[in-house]
């Protein structure tokens, strides 16, 4: 499965790219309340990463980040 391959290399990819936030999860179409919790935690990590690395969104329409 592609998800298994991506999950196996995602740790190295993350390390090679300044420890960017990364979330691996499998979506099987089932209702699962924990997915929303995982996504909320991931978005918090993304926000903290951007703040900690002094990234700024300069164009909200295109989400251009510098």
C-alpha cells in the first residue's frame, strides 16, 4: 500500500526538511472521532513550527509563506 511506503520514509523526510510537522494516518472511510483530535494536534504543531521558525504568511489568498 502507498500509505505504508510513505509512513516508512516519512521520518527521514521530516529530519531532512528541518523537522517539519508531519502526520501519518490511514483513512478507511469509517467514522472515527480520534481523527479530528489528531488533526487539531497536528495543526497546533504546524502553527508552533511556523512561529518558532519565523515564517510569515504574506498572501492569505495564495497562502504564500516566507
